[in-house]
C-alpha cells in the first residue's frame, strides 16, 4: 500500500489532491475514470460510495474485475441519464479537454453533483506559450505528449479560460489549485495570471 | 432427418417424465391451499419446485446466491446431469474456488415453474383430470417464476439473497427479482439479457413453436396421453433457436463450408455440410431432455416479458429506490440480446443513480458466450462478488463462530 502510494505520488499527485477534496463517506461519480486508480484511492482512503464512467471498454472491464462500480459510457452523451444531485461529488480528471462539448459536460457535472472537481492540463503554461511563440509549432510537452494530428485532446483551455467558463455557468469556484511541472502545489496567494503562467495542471472544486 | 432419427433412442413423453422424477436433488411441494398466484389470473396449486443447492448456508443466512437458468437450462448447474450424464451447465462458473465460489456461497438453482425437470409444468399431472396438464397448464410469466422462487427462499429461510445471477431468460428473472423484491436482493448480475423480448426474438420463438405444433405427433398437446412425441418438431425448433445462440463468425470458424464425412457434395438433401450435421445433432439430443409443451410455455414467458410496460412504460421506474448493486454483462457478438439491450437497462439504472457496473465482453461466440470459457466474464463476476461481499460484511460460518467467541 505504501509502495503503491509512493508510486502514485510520483505519477499522479493531482489524484491525491482531488481525493482530499472529497468528504469521507460521500457519493462520488468519476467521469472518465480510466483504470480506476482514483476510484480505488477514494474507496480505500475516504470510504466513499464511488462509481465511474469510462469510454474505453478495456478500462471498464479492468475496473469491474477489481470490484469497482464502473459503466462503459461517454461523458458527452451519457451524463444526461443521471438525476439531479445524485452525487455529492462529480469528478472529471484530465478529461474535459478530450470531450466534444466541454461546456455541456461541465453543466451536467454541476447538475448531477453538489460539487464538481475538475482537473486539466493548463494550456497557458509558459512552455506551451513559448513553443507556439518561438517554434511556431503546436506544443508537445511531457504533460501533453501527443502530436496535433493524433491527440485525443481537442478542447484545450487555460486556467483563465476555465475561470471564465465557470463565470458563464454561474459556478462558484470553492478552491483552485495549480501544480507546477514537478507536481508541487503553487501557493494560494500567487495571482491568477502567474498561476496561469507557471501552473502545468489545475484542479478546481466547484459548486453551483 | 430420418437418418438421424434412427441413431437416436426414441423416447416417449412418459419415459422423459419418469426420468425427470428420478432426478436426485430437492423437491419442495406447496399444497393446493397455498397456490401460486399467476399473472394470468389462475392460481396454480399444488405446485412443486425441484432445486439443487451447493455449498453451505451461513448462520445469518447472508451468503445465498440464486442462479436463474436460461430457457432450456435446469437446476443442474454444477453436478452431473441425471438425464444427459453431462457436466452441469455452469460448472465453469460455479464450484469450489470458481467465480461463484461454493466454498463461500450457498448456491441455489431451481427448475422454473413450467419447466420439465421436476418442477410443476405442462408434463405434470393435472389434479382435476388425473392426466398430464398439456395445454391446460396456465401460461407462466417471468414474474410468476420469480414469485415461485421467492416461496422457495421463504422455505429455505433466506430473507435476502446475497446475489441473484442469470443469463438470457435467467437474466430477465434477475431483473424481475431486482424490480419486484428490492429489499431481498443485495446484488444482481444480469448477463446477456434485456428488459424485454424484442420483436425479432418473439419471431424466432414463434417459428420454434409452430415447428412443434406442426408435428402430427404433437396431437394438440396431448402427445403423452397418445403415447407419442413430437420429436421432429421440437428438433427443428431447437435447430432454428441454436443458430440464434451463436454468431456468423463462430459458425464460420467452427465449420466454414466443410463437408461432413464426404469428399464432395452429394447433390441431395443429406447433411452434406458439417454445420447441418451439427445442427441436426443439437436438435435431436435436445429432444431427449426437454418436453415439447414446456418449450412452448418457456418461450412464451420470455415473449411476454416487458419490464418497462409493467411500470408505466418507464424502465427506470422499475428500479426506483433500488438498494441493489448491479453488474450487467453483454457480449459484442450476441445478436439475440445485443449490447444495446443491456445499455438500456444500464441507462435506466443510472437514471435512479443505482450502483451499477457494466461490462461488455469482446467475443465472437455470440449469445452462448455466457455459458463458455470467457475469462473476462469470470473476472468481472468474481471481482464484483468479492467487492459486494466486502460491502455486505459477508462472513463464513467459521468467521461467525470466531466473532461469537470473541464477543
């Protein structure tokens, strides 16, 4: 377990930060749950009723074989099936940039869940900016390792863009955490424009 | 087809009936004054259920798993079948150390009411006439079968099932169980099934029934009295149905256009092709273990199943407030119950925020995949049941005793 945790810490600090935002014992829906890593952290450390949706069938089957409650489904089309306020927390981890209609998806997350937790790669990061500015090429970084022609990420946004979308949807930002390239949390007092420049990833905790 | 006829032991309805009576296992008979209230309005009584159990019921009766068999299955899930001498139909899934682990769980499987393996069905004696019911047997529905099983569980002292599991028609019963007895079902695994029988499936069933009824030996359903048996009709019904259990790819992989015991085509109507010979074999071996009238009743029960219609046309209403954990499974090449049918169930469950898992398994084996060696099915079932057992706080008898000693 410790071993697993330290591996996890190295790879996905964002998952641990997100799991800390979830109140123990609550009902959680992880949209785009992949192989269920976050669901497992949540079940084991926060004693939550954790469910997942995953697009890839192989990921779903792995999750179910591990005893996680996961269905095959598409964030763009299948969230409409869930009732209002069905969950205490809905989570969209590193997935919003791969959806066809991020705005609709976010609206659905806020409808289904009392809180929504969204993490995404920040396209406003200075490395991204400098690659476009100086190389004139679409950025390929460690965090965003695809070429423009084969990327599943079709709707990138910056931290500022996301804040603007939250405003448009009347979503309240309860917390916003930006992580640097090493996965370390940036200080809360750092102004938004700086977070947008040096934050490689962002995690938002939202409510309506 | 006459050729195959000669190679198969002819067996009359009476013989089949006596064989079914010899079946080892349990039979519970509910007396005439405690009849089964049927959806068609006729009470059925007395009625019997023949059932098998495996494993041991723990002290707090919390480890029972009910397995619901498919259209032509029976209660012999994990023991040598008394009529065919073949292994139980789900030994791959049920047994010590198997995904449905009989070292941990108390497994129950009953022959459905209307069946022909010891439970009351059209082959049974009608108390009013002293003769076999035949078509005087009332039409049975999926929910009638479930209601009968609930009576069996009362008898066994099982208030809540730890899980109810079944494929195809068995899966329909799983859904009916979850809808009708919410508090009695802790978890449910409907496999390769749907919340209603599609028009195409009803059509295939009608072909099968017409084949049986067109056989002159069917005698308007009174073949037992007449000492006859509509073997050919039932065999044709089974042949047609069997095609729907497989897939084009599976048939092609298994048989292609290969010829049976010959170098070239015969320019006649013998079984030139292996696939023909295979189907004839399937048809004729089926007749040895299944009652033709029971086939009519079982197929009808599936046709009538429409869980949404029973709940104002809204499937999600069937599951409103459900505390049950679901694991729905479908197979990519199943064209009898395609994945879309399962997805409809999953969407209805999502609509009431039920705890649901949904696994679609990639296979070319068609509908019958649920009976075959599919490692992903085994992994899903055992992973799901283990997690459910943890949630339920399930304990074996030894663990319960330890807890008592400790307290």
